[in-house]
């Protein structure tokens, strides 16, 4: 089987404790997935990613069990055909745990001044050199099949915020048409990769993406339409794009009502540590965000207060110049076990790349530890 999802417990809040089994391994859910945009989680080496996180029953950290790569960026550089010749993205980046690739839709959406959307697909100019490209649902599938991640995503359009109901409805209808085209092309071509037989023919899975902007009726319509396509899993897209947090929460809560209970549910592109904890307890199984490493590269570190609330620490502040304490005395990460706030501040102020790496490792550990604790609570 290409995918197996087993739920062991469901809490009154709706949160689920489960295991998602994919061709490259098992993933404990709910899970936070670090983002490796260009087949690299920025500043953090793959072997370190496998060792981040709190110790398990055997004393060893679970590490990041699944990460993301970005279809748009890998298509532009080094090119999906090159990666296919190298044996797929797992071999190319030496990562043998599960992976997910997005469709490229959100990245194309973000190029608002460089793109033109038609029913056939999206014409856009590269942010690297201005060269012209075209992404259709079929081309997105071809790129993702070539990359070979365990989970691929249908090609979708993400509507801007704010957007009128009429504009959102039009965009959602386009997403639905593209989802069907994505599925048809994926099913017809998913076996045309040289490493397909390595996993008994079960190498990839295609997830749908629910759109509908900030309108509950459209979210319902989108979810019901995609559920009829009977895909292995479903994502909730088009959120965390500028709307208030309470609106994000409402859209997630309402959309979860219409998604299958027995399939993985994924919210794309969220969020801060307290947000991913909240959404996991609502019933979201998978989340991703660039925030842990992006914040780390800007000197923002996550810690917890005595009451358990999340605290954001700006390590650039002068008050840490002679602080001999760790980032967080209660944290068990490899950074807090060895380095002081004073040293981390020095690295950042001096422009030393090591500082960006250490900050990112700590933040990733913080996110993975948060999910580890949530899973333990949901298992009770």
C-alpha cells in the first residue's frame, strides 16, 4: 500500500493520535513537517534533522519523520528532470524518510506581478532570472512524479485576501477543475519513474486541497467536491495569508467537519507553536511552516514560560551579551545543552553562519517537542 492511516485514539476536542505509514516509513501524527524548500531545510544538515527532538522510550530522539520540498523551486533549480536522473529527490538530498512536495500553486500565487492565470494553467516569470514558464495541472504532476516524494499535492489556485465571494467562488471552481485534471494525469503517469518498483509499485500518493477563502459556504462546497474524488488525504489551503487568526481557526474548524474521519487532514503553511498545538488538538493531523528556521535566521527563538505559554526571545538584544544561561533551561535540545545566550548573541551580531544553524536547530526542536507532547496528551 502507498499509504495507510491508523487512528489509535480521538480526544473530546477532536484531536487524533495516529500513525501515517508511507513508502519511506511511518510518521507519528499529529505531526509538524519542517520545510526544505530547495531540498534543504535551511542551515540544518539532514543527519541533524534525524536527531532533533525529545528522547523517546529507547532514549533516542525521533527526529523529523517527514519534511517538505517545493515543486516550484526545484523545477527552476536544478530541474526536476535532473533530479529524476539522480534517482528522485530522496536520493538526491540523501533523505530516506518520508517527504511531501507541494504543487507549486502557492509560490506561483505569490508572484502576483509576474503571473497570468488562465483555465489551462498559469504563465509566470521566474523570480530568479525573469524567464517565462507555464504550469498546468498536468505539468505540476509531471514535476512531482519526477521528484518522487511520498505525498504529492494537486495543483490549485490560492485566492488573495481579502477577496470577494464572487472572486473566491471563481477561483475555487478553477481549483476543482485543476484537481480533477491533476488526479487523472497523476493516475495515468505515476508509474513512469525508474524507482517505482522499489516499493512494490507503491511510491506516491496524491492529496487534494480545499480552498474557498474566508467563506464557510465555499469551504463546505470545496470540501464536499474534493471528498467525492476519493483521494488518500486532504489539505486545507489558502490560510495564513493575512487574515486574522480567529478567522483562520474558524475556517479550519468548519472545514474539518466535512473531511473524512479516516483520512489524514493537513493544514498548509501554519504557524506559530501555540497555533500548531491548537490545531492539532482540533483534529489536524499534519502541518508545515517555514517559521522555525526563518525565525531562527532572524534571531527569534521560541521558549516557554513557567505557565507553559510560548515566549519569543530576540537573541540580538544587548541584555543577552553576558547571559551565561541557555536559551531555555527546560529545553533538552543539543543547543541548549551546550551554548549560552551570550555566545548565540555574539554569533548573530558577528554575522557567523553557525548562529543561524544553532538558532534553527533549537526552534525545530521546540516545534517537534511541542508535537511530541501533544501526541502524548492525545494518546490518553
